[in-house]
C-alpha cells in the first residue's frame, strides 16, 4: 500500500507479504528482504527500498571481537574537562565535585522489553520523573539501526499523548549530526531520552565512535530521564547480559530469518558486555524469557554470576520496569 511517499505491506492471510529486491552497489549481487506485516504506520518509500541493504558499520563484520570493549564514560568525562568550572567569581568547583553533587539527579526507567515502553503505568512514571505533563522526547534508535518502523512502535505512547518527539540517527555515518547539534538536542532540548531495543553492542560502539556517550552522561547529570526497553534498558548500567551476537539481531532481521535455517538461528550464546556505567550493576533484560537458542535468560545470568560474582545483577522481566532515582530504586 503506497500513500504519497510512504508505504507498508498488508497480508491477506496473515502470512503472505511483499519483498524488496535491489542490487548491491559494491558487488552487483541481488539482495532481497520480506517486508514486515505488523507495521502500524507507513514507512518512507526510500527507506523501504533500502530495506535489504545491511548496515555499513565495519564492526558488524566481527562483532564478537568487541565484546570486551569498555564503554563506561565517567573517566572519559573527567579527562575531557580538565579545567575547573567557574560557577561565579567566588566559587570554583572541579569535575569530581560536579559529578558527585549531581549524581542524585540521575533518573532511569529501564523496561525488560520494548513493549514495556508502551504500557501506561511505565509511561506514566517516565512522565512523572520528567517534571512536565508533555515531556520533549529524544529517541535514539541506534540499537535498532535507526529503522523508522521501530521508531514508530516504540514512541507510540508518547506520540498519542501529544509529546514533541525528535530522532537522533547515528547508526550510519551519513546521518550523524555535528557534535554541536547533538549536544543541543541531547543536553539542552530533551526532557526524556529513549534508547531503542535491538543490538546493544552495536549501539554502544557507535555512541563511543561519535561522542554521543559523553553527551548522554552529561544529560544524565542534568536530570534528563533516561529510559528504554531491552537494549534501551541495559545500556545505562555498568554491564549487561545481552543477545547482541544473535544472528538475526541485525538491521535486516527479516532477511536473516528468511535465509538461515532454524539450527543456524539457534547457534549463538548470551554474553556480558560493558555499558555506560550510570548504575553499578549488570542489567538482565527479558529476565523471564527464553532465547531462540533455547536458554533461559535467568538461568544463564545466574551461571554467569557464579563465574564472576563481583558485580550485582538486576533482572527485569518483560512488561516490567526498574525505576531508579539517584541512589534509590
């Protein structure tokens, strides 16, 4: 169905769909992908025509090589701001004092899954913490590769309320704004920042590459509400239990599901990765779920804790959310 510059697929029997077939610019090889039939909102035609084209970030070719990357940003901020901050003519406060003074303002709503961010009790808590009836929401969809369909789904509840919503797309190099533009929308405009679900490791790598991790830290210290489900929940913690290495946790999940066998789709393991470090714990989203590899999240996380009990873990079930305000939750 095409309306103007937007389109979506409708299935007559709940299974049949439409497919996009395009040539790869580099190899000339034809690539195809089935369109999802669960879209509730139309998608720009240009994006649909790019649907089969995989994400271009070089780290995606060997994502497992980046599992041990340290994404905690507190030390980076201290190094980046070496001079004292002048509050007025008679008072100087160094960076350590700023961080310790403002840490009580950190506000996080971490949902076990993406759907949680559309459930009214969880949405209401985000709005309450923002301090305004219609918060300005910044959606960062890097983990879902900046797909418009994911944006539409995950911001639905706030859009229905009449909130102003902006997107910050940094998954692909050509869509990254300037650092000044990112700083304005992240640290000055937003009341709420929502991280999408998807591939957390990809998101953290991109944020570190473009400097967004430092801006998110600054926003957290200013009291901006940080929220999200799944990847958008775990990214705020010091570490998380993730399925980022799952073969279909890619931009074109539909294409992968169409191409791989059930055995290939089940051949993966959970892993623990570092995250932004705003909460000193390992987050385990989807705590009550079983992965496509047949492993229960809760059981695997417990086994992981036995091997490395140094960091506490917090499991968040699907359709639930952990609310953190400063040092309380």
